[in-house]
C-alpha cells in the first residue's frame, strides 16, 4: 500500500524515505490526482489540525477518498475530549506509574514520534500511548497529583519538533514504515496487505501453530495477499493493512477484541470480527441464542445465585459447570455432588454473576465442524485425553495431556452433525467458526460455537492440506475486493 506524508510544505520534512512520497497539504486537498488514487496510507503531519483547517481537511478528504489517514477525524476529535484524555485503562495506568515513578519533579513532558521516544526507558509507554491516540507526532504533559495523570495531549506538526529531535523522528518514521525491521522480501507482486495477529508466547493454546502460520502466509501470496505476522505491539500499524486475521485466543476484555474493533472501524476486513468475538466468547449468550432457535443441546441452565439450587434437580450429577468466558477446556469443570457444586459455585460466582450448567454426556470424542463463509470447511474428531473427560487435561504440574484426533472429509462426517453445526454458526455471522458437537445414542448436540477455531498444521489440514489455507485466503481476497468496490460481502 503506497504511503504519503502530508505536511504544510514539502520542505517541512527534512529527508526522503524509501517508498514514501512527501506532499504538501494544499496540493493533496485540491489536486484531483490524489482523489483518484487507491489503497493509500496517509500520515498527516500538518501543524494545525483544528476544525476546518487545511490539516483537518487532509484527514477528512482522505477518509472520503478511501485512503487510510493517521490521524483520522475521530482521533482528532478524541484530542478535544477531556474524558478520552482522562480515560486510562488499568494496564496503561500501571505502566504510566511505573515509567514515571522515579521522576523527582511534579510535571513531565513526553514527545512521541511514530510510537517512539528518544529515551529507551519510555519506549513501552510511548508505544502504548501511540496505540491509544493513533497520531504520528504527539506531545503528552503529565502532572503528579498523588499519582501521575495525563494533563494534556497535543498533535505536533513537523515544524514543532525540536531540531535536536529531528533525526530521531526520521529514524522512527523509517522504522515505522518498514515495520520496525527489514521488510520481508515478497515472492511476487501482491495486491493487498493482510496482518495476521499472533502471540509468539502463546504455544499450547494457540489456535494455529508455527507450521500453519507459514502455510497461511504462503497461501496468501498465491492469491495476491502480502501477509505479515504482527503482535500486540503493532496496534498502531493496523491502518497499513487491508485486512486483519486474528490467530490467537480472543476475549472481550482483551487486546484481541480492541484490535478487531479498531480494524472494523477503520474499514478493514477482519476475521474474527468483533461481533463474532462478543457472541462466541460468552457461553451465557450462546446458551440463550441456541435455546431460542431450538438448536439441540444437552439440558442446560443459565445459573445465578437465586436459581443455583435447581442444578441438582434439573441436571443431576455429574453435571458440567462453565464460566462464561472459558476456552480450551479451562474454566469448565465436572461437578460430582452437592458438596463439590457448592465449592465450585462459590469460586465461579466470585468472577461472574451468571454461569452455565449443563447435563454431562459421556462420549469418547467430540466432533469439531469448521465453518467459513456459511459453508462447512473441515471436520475433525477430537478424542478425550487419556483417563479424562475432556480433550485436554490441564495439569498444575505442567504435564498437560491431549487426546488424539482424526480429520475426515466433510462429506464423510455425519450429515446431522454438519447440519446443526452450520445452522448454529450461521446464527453468529459469516466468518470463521469451529462448532463443537457431541454424538450420543445416535443424536447430535451442540456444545458451543467458537470463533478463532484451531487450524493447525498436521491436524485440521490432514484432508485438504494446503487447500485449507488457500480457501481462507481466497475468502479474505473476495471480502477485500467487495469491500473496496463498495459492495456488501455475502
């Protein structure tokens, strides 16, 4: 995707950067050449960004032209919103206190250039603040009033950067445009850019192993997508891409959801989309949704403190108790008797006001039906871990045990399992899902619908091989093409 740096004058930017064009603001606003360009990422470094100034219109017209401006109009408005400046999440507040704690003064000013500060000790803080406001050149003022607080934040023009900082600013810009490292050489010309969000430290519970990630990248290149692995630290670079593919465990109260929300708001194609994450990661929502649409499930009950005594009567023992946001068999326990139930309820209610209790159906395996674009993609049998009732036996000692698996062609999987899996996933959306189905006495029951399903090299790809990854990338390509043509994807 081509990059433009827009300044009040081309002379305001002191040095050329490879593959980056420097344009003055008035020319960008008035020259029809720029109105006709496509797939442009734009960095607005004008001194004045106030309402109806030339700098403001640079960002406004960039959005109208389908370009990706930094800052966008919403980011400019956020600068004027005291509530936005005062709002700091717990994680960021902890980082502010830790970073500024050693200071002896009661005021501090932090200049951030493309997510970086000249002092190494403020590198993490600078990146997080840049991610929060999404403005290339920033100046924060902090005051100490018991704790360190943001007093003000200002977007800077290039001529407001001190002379002694300018070479560092250029270096920060070059690293930003190159992704912080030497760009990976492209094997062929590609049309669009796809970011794959992953966590290198998420190993056992990662939805895609290293081999699968490599195959996604290769499949993307084969259909015209330049795929790049990104991590949580690359939040500020999302606007450089046309699409986002989340390949790590998702959660509402988690940065994966913030990535999805921002990507969707910026007009990127995103899987998992934020709506799917919100719906799939809460078992209470799924229980209500599936019950309303009469999808077959084990006998289930949404549990709160006032009806907890109904569990034993309605479900019997053993039964299964689930935290709403559990994943990978964690936060899901088998309860054997009243005493066990009382202990678990006390533990789970400390974290959530609502829980899900479910009839226990003993089986030797679960079906997992993969769904993409409202069509079946793969079918697997996940067998229970040896000596355990779940497919993963998590151990406090670290010697976790996993059950075996068997991957089948979708057409050889039980037709009823595929049908109810497809019906359930279609209630969520048209993204990528993994539906867990239990087979008991010839009947099939939905256990849950997962966003972000496992797709590992050597498991879910055993039947389709490289075609599995190609189908996912082709879906991204279709969605991007239709999004850029102004059509709604179906």
